């Protein structure tokens, strides 16, 4: 109904990339925390569940507008709330690749390529990449992560306007108690082996 009242879609509209932003109530403290977090990480609104527009905070509601338009009686055709914003982007022909790759960049979308293909085209994974946690953020805000079947990784498909994100492995640092514990375990094992011999 809202699309019809607004005059319909333009010729370059990416219906599959449509996003719905819904106002949420936040305390001033929560708002300040999110402001600092967003400023520190410079996260694009495509990669976060919340964003701030002036004093108002919004949450991203993942929708399937193409399905809703094709069948208005289906579950995808959700009811709107006061203050909701429906954003329909212009059709994109690129895919962003970011995170722990050799060269974070935007590439032209290739039909049939999956997330790993785009990582390869960006120079491959960096040494700090957490490959098994690679995920795709689609234009509508939906996310899909690498699936694991036994020892095989199945990388998600990629659509125009998506972003392939490769997270970084957390740094592992041994604390002094851990080092002492490991050392004493090794010494104990050597003592047992020496006694057996």
C-alpha cells in the first residue's frame, strides 16, 4: 500500500535490496554508547542492526519486498508502524569485499560467483582471517554465513549490492598463570616418562 501511494518504483529500483528501518526507544546512555561505537568502527549502516538519525534510533527489519509485491496476501507483506522508513536503493552492479582480505575493494558482480570467489578476486584471505566465519551482508540487511558440512565449506551466494565480510581472528595471549600451568604440566609429564624409563 505504501509503495502504491508513493507512485511505485523507478526504473533503476533494486526491490530485492529494500530495507525497512523502524524507530526504537533508547535511553540517552544507550544512544551515546552506540554513537561512540559507530564512530570508532565507522560501520556502514548496511552492516549494523541499528543506526542513528539525529536523535532518533532505528532498527533494521529484514524484509522481502519482491515477495510482498508479488503476493500481497503472503507473510512478507508486513504491517507498518508509525515512523517506519522504507528505503529502496538504486540497482547496484558491484559487490564490496571487506575485512581480513589482502585488498578491501568493490568488484563488479559476476553471475555464479560465491563469497570465496570474491575473496580470491580481492587477493585472498589475509593471515589473520577467520575463514570459517566469512559471511555475506545482502542489500536488504539479511546475512548468511559459511556453512560447514563435515570438512567442506559451502560459501553463500552473492547478489548485486552485497558485501562479503571476512572477520579477524581474536588475538590469543597467554597469561602468566597459563604459562606456569603449562610449564608445570610439561615438567610433570617429563618426570612420569623418566620414571617409566
